[in-house]
């Protein structure tokens, strides 16, 4: 039957998809800026104490590229892959590493810090990240357990195409803004804001708008 009103399971699946879209920020921003800005753009991150760092597409840029690929793949898997075990595996890998790294940073590292130099954002998230990750981990487990009891087919709609085009269209403009502008200047800020909007709305291109639940 075709679902007219989203079932509680699909609401939770959509919520996790939206949260996954937001986690895309830590990969998408250094990816597009590394390509467009070149060596004038410095980025860095760490995973379980291992530091990944680069200028533009140099250094450990492969780490950023892999994460962009994996996150896009994961968002696609939410509704569009029939082999759900593959979806579960990538979901556990993505969130398991994120949750584990959060605990490591808070209890064994220097705290969970976020730095965004272009928008001059510097936040210590150590006090809120652990409870948030516990809730997030519980949501992942619940979605997987519920997904095991559902069989559905998602059909592509005009909404998927609309959002995909809308999110991809600004990329040439962003590249020009990052490449031509002064580092951390107004053009960089505009480019970053566009990138954050892309991240916040990326889930809209992957959501299943037309769901047929199978018996």
C-alpha cells in the first residue's frame, strides 16, 4: 500500500536522514573549499587521536574525499537500496566512528572543539556532545530494529530531481566565490553560507517522497 501519512518509523528514518545530512558539513566544507581555494585554505580534523591535515587538495585531502563519498552513499542508502544489511553496515560505521571519536575527544583528548575561522566561530561542545551522541546512538539502533520489520520501495519523484538540481546549481558560483575572493573575506563568507545551506538541505534530494510499503 502507498503511505499517505508518514508512519512513525518513516518519521524516525527521516529524522536520522536529516541528522546525517547535517553531519555532512564536516566533510563538504573542506572538500569544496580545498578544491576551489587551493593552498590558501587550511583544514584539519582528528579521529581517535590521529590528525588529518592539509592545504587545499594537498596533505590528507583523500580523507575528506572519502568522507564525502561515504556520506553521500549513506544518504542514498536510506531509501534507495534493497539490500538493507549494506545500509545498516554503513550506518553503524558512520555513526559508530563519530560517537566513539566524541567519547575519545572528551575523555582522552583536549575536549570536543569546533573551529570555523571564516565565520569566526569557535565552540567548546564538550559538555553537550556526550548526551547528544548517546541519544543519537539510541536513534540509530531503534531505526535499524524497526527497519528490519519493514519492507518498502521508494519511487523517484519530481521533488527529488528539483532538490538535487537546486543543491548542485550553486557549486560553480561557490567555486568562483572561493577562488576569486580574499581569504576569510566577504566572498568566502557567502560561499560558506551557501555550503551550509546545501548541507542543511541535502537530505531533501535523498528522501523517499513516494513510499510503497510491501506486505
